[in-house]
């Protein structure tokens, strides 16, 4: 069969890829950290994280999960955030700790959130304060026992951080009041993780990277198991 699509490939793009080049998504990520330390990785709200900074902060978060929350390899950790700088830090930290990321739609209702947290067996969640009231409605009906709350501008420098967070909360009223049991602040988690030594975990291609849930358009959302091999191949 003639591979017509190859005619659209740019010069230098190979016809096939080496699916064994990286042993895991963690391997790919850490290779990028080492290869491009001073390159920009992500930018949000006028703040840019380099690969070096992302390496350091995700390692701090991984250490926090391991040594402060005492979560084990394979534990499910939910993330309920939009595209802000805290997301890649949390995600890469979860993966580097050998745990499983459970992405949660920030627009979920309390019923949808309860189902996903219960179905996935999530033990912890990282959530933007704007959505914490939804979690508060159902937290007692889920297996989640560890909660981290972040505000939208937490990665901005002072005083920009304080100003934006105050406007979002007090002027625009975008953060409804919530009543949650004991929780940690995201920035505090990084500081606490920094004081502990990160324990490197060997992650292989068959280890689970994500429980990625479907949209639930034909019923309740269903979790698709995505291994590290799925993600790098």
C-alpha cells in the first residue's frame, strides 16, 4: 500500500519512530530537563518557568507526595486545574513519584466529581481554589483524604501574586466560599517538599501514567488506562 500521507511530512521527519527510545514518560521529561535546562518550558500570567525550574519544583512536589503525604507508588492523585503553571509542576511531580495522574475537568458538577474521584480511587487532589466549593460538597463521599489548594497566581512573584489573587477572590468574586477539612496550600507543599530528599522511582513502560476519563456523553464517565508506553509511543 502506498503511504500517501508521507508526502506531507516535512524534510527530515522519519517515517517511523523508535518506540523504545524512552522507557517512560518520566524518562522523556527528565531527558528534556537535562537537555534544555535554560529553555522556556511554560509561560502563564507573564511568568515563565524554565526546564530547570520545572525540574526543581516538580521534584519538590514529588518529594512532598512521598515523604509528607506518605503516598505510595501507584497511588492515584487527581488534578482539578485549568492551564496554569501549577499544573505541569503537579503532573510531573506525580509521575516522577511513580504515581498515577487523574485529570479532572474543572467544570465538573459535584455529582460528576464525586463519581470520578470514587471510581478512580483517588487518595489526594490538587485543586484550584475557584473550584474547591464543588469538592467540599462531596468530599465525605470520596476516598480523597489529602487536599492541596492553589490560587491562580501562586507562581507569580510578590506583589503581583497577592494583587491578582485578591482581585480574583474579592473583586471579581470568582472564588466561592468553601468548607474543607484540613488542606495544604500548594506553595507550602513545595517548601515542605524542598526540605526532604526526593526518592527516585524507576518507572517502566507498563506502569500506569494516567486514568483519563471520557466525556460521559453516553452515560457516566469511564476511566481509560494509559500506560507510560502509550504516552511515549
